């Protein structure tokens, strides 16, 4: 997951192919769903934004190396978004005004937060002079893993849009995964790579949620 600097086109194409398969299935489900068109079209739009943003990050904006194990894991995990949310919308979901509006707000703000944080970091990462330097600028000055917070928010947004309370288990699962797995793993890697620069950063900056934790 970390430190892969070589081109990994095959692994990325696996993720892309999985996403395309998921979109075909979810598109069929939504096209035949007995739900209000506003709801099904909103979900289809959210999935389209997810697809475009994730693949722009992977192939254009931040083209880092991806190992086969990560590619397989991501391909399976993405099924929760591309298939899980449409299924939960169709089976037990429905249009509920305030959750729907909050869902749109969280989806847009989370997508913008994640993408903006990464794009602001891109020029720093692209500069060879910064190869051994720790980035603490942009939105990352507010939280070490603020990009993960963006992920949690847009996933929460999708869950709320479905109108199915069981869909909230997906962002809760993602949050737990970040807190108990991804963040500790990333912190160990960053501490090993940057030493005291990262320990100082960790002492002075929140982990995930600005001003809270």
C-alpha cells in the first residue's frame, strides 16, 4: 500500500474493470426499481461522481503504484458502494426529505474535502526536491488523515440518500476500518519514513477530525 513507486497498470485496470461491472449491475437495478425517479437518479448520479473521482485520482491526479493485494481488496470493497447502496435503496429504502437533503450535503462536502486535500498536496509530491519531506500543508494541517474524513462523509451521504437505516452500517464500518486499521498502519509507515518530523506532526495535529481527534 505504501512505497510503491513503479507503474502498476494491471492492478489499476483490475479495479477499473470491477467498477464497470458493478455499475452495469447497479444501473440495471436502479432502472427497474419501484422507487421515485428523483431517488434513483440521485443515486445513479452519486455513483457516477464516485466513479469519475476515484478513477481520476487513480489514473490522472495522483497516479501512485497499487499492489495486487490492494487492487483486489479495493475491488471487493467498492462493491459496498456501487452495489450495496443501490440494493439498500431498493430493498427497504425510500425518499425521506431531511435524510435525503443531509445526504446530498454530506456527499458533496465529503467528495470536495477528499479531492481538494489530495489536489492541494499534488504539487508538493510532484516536486523532486520534496522527496524526503513530510507534507503538512493545505487541508492536512487540520488533520493528518483529513482525506479519510472526506471518504467517511461522502459514504455517509450515500447512506442517508437511500433512506434505509441499515445503510448507515456502511459508513460506520468504514470509520472503524480507518480508526483501527488504516490510520495505525499509515502512522507506523510515516513514523518510520519521516522519524521525528512525523512524531512532531502527530503531537501537534489531530488524526482524523479537526479540533476533535
